[in-house]
C-alpha cells in the first residue's frame, strides 16, 4: 500500500483498518456455493456465464459501463404462479408480475450483499423497473436479462420472444448480477428449445404481433401492452394538453382509462396483455394439462382471453388495427398517437 499522508494515516478508521491487515483478494467464485446462496435467497434457478461468451458481445459495452471490470454474469430465475398470469382479470395478472419482480429484486440484492462481503465488486441491475430513462427512447436497460439467461443455459427463446425455462416454462422473471470474478462452472446453452411451436401465443395475441412464420411486430406489441409505460404515457399527456377543456378530454379518454393510468402512476405500471405468456404450455412442470386435453386447455386458458371485452390500442392504418377488427369483435379498437 502506498505511503499515506500523516493526516490520513493518523485517522482512527485508517489505523483500525491497517491493524486488521490487508484483505486478501478473493479468487474464483465456487459455483456450488453460489448456487446454494442464490436458492437460499429466493431464486428458483441460477447459472453463470462469462462475459466473454460470444452471444454476449453486444452486452459488453453496456455491462462494462455499469461495472468496469465485470468478468461474469449470474442469471437468476424466479418462477411465477401460472394461474395468476393466466387470469383475464388484469389486476390479478399484474399483481403476480409485480410481486415476482419484488421477490427477484430482493433476492438479487441479498446475493449481491453476500458477494460483496466475500470481497467481490458486484451490482444487481433492476429486474424490471426502474430503467435508464435518460436514454429513452433508446436502450434503457443496463443488461439484457433474456440474452444472458439463454447464454447461461436457463432456457431458450420461444416464438413469442419470451424465455422458456425447461421446467417452469415461460412463467418466470429474470435478473442478472454483474461481478468482477470468474465462476468455477458455467451453464451450458440448451441443446433443444422447450417451445412446442403450438402457436397458442399467435392465437392469443390481441394485436397479431406474433406471426405464424415466427415474425414479430414489436411496435404493435409495445403500443398495446405497454400503453401505460413510456410512450403510451406520453401520448396520454399529449391528449390532456391538446384537449380544449375537461369535457373535450372526457370525450377522448374514458373514465376507466383514466383510472387505469392513475393506478399505474400511483402503484406500478400495468401490462395490458401478456397473453402470449398466459397461454404458453411449454415446460416440464407446465405441460401436463395441455397434453391431457388440448381442447379443454384452449377452452379454459385461451378462450377467456380471446373473449375478454377490452380496449386494444393500435396505430392508425397498422396491421394490428386490421387484426383486432377481424379476429376479435368483442374488443374495442382505439387508435392512439405514435
């Protein structure tokens, strides 16, 4: 350690630290110890992957900006309660998303504390929100949890663009820890995709964002499902500003829409759909009801979401608008700004 100025060297905290002796820099993290730590903290599965993994090349600049010296990424999985996510009552489904998000963020916080106490530099970017909104509308996330989870072998991407865990299916939330150390053992990418390509997600999506050929319309998905996030909120504010008076505003925005936006602002932002996740039967712990009686599965899981009377948000002239009007006569189409 370099020679210290006398004023600093004589400080009680400095003297006490020096008396303890220099802390030995820790080596690689033992994978078995790490797994036990993560499961005890509340994660349902965990795997590590090197930042040098070729599939993570696009993540490197963002990860190194967030934690210079990052060497490994630790991917965490928390499973959700399936029937909550499947419920047509959006309050039930969204509460499951929010509570699972709290659980995985709390687990990540506790694991980070333990790794820090073991001598490592480590951070736990949020599993959900908040995000880096100064970058909006560009990339607002610190690290792409889905990309890391797939590279770590915790699942594969389904045609609905959700990660499907081999056991828990897509009923999972993901988090990622960035740490400045190697891990003794890495996860291996799956040699198969748990996705059945059953196309139930195609049938369930109210805006037709998922194509039978695997195409994905991200704008259509975001316009509806994220109506009370980011751009949707901005469009709502613009409607307030553009209205001539209260009566004009009420003619443009219904009471239920205002109440829903208020709930998202005062509590947490709520998803409008996520039906692609709700109907997905993939995953060894999830498959049985679908395999036993596929028609019954569609009646009890898919059809209630298709028949739900609700407002669907689309852009004028979009394929999503045509899709809703053609496929879902019980749903109300509302054109919103871009």
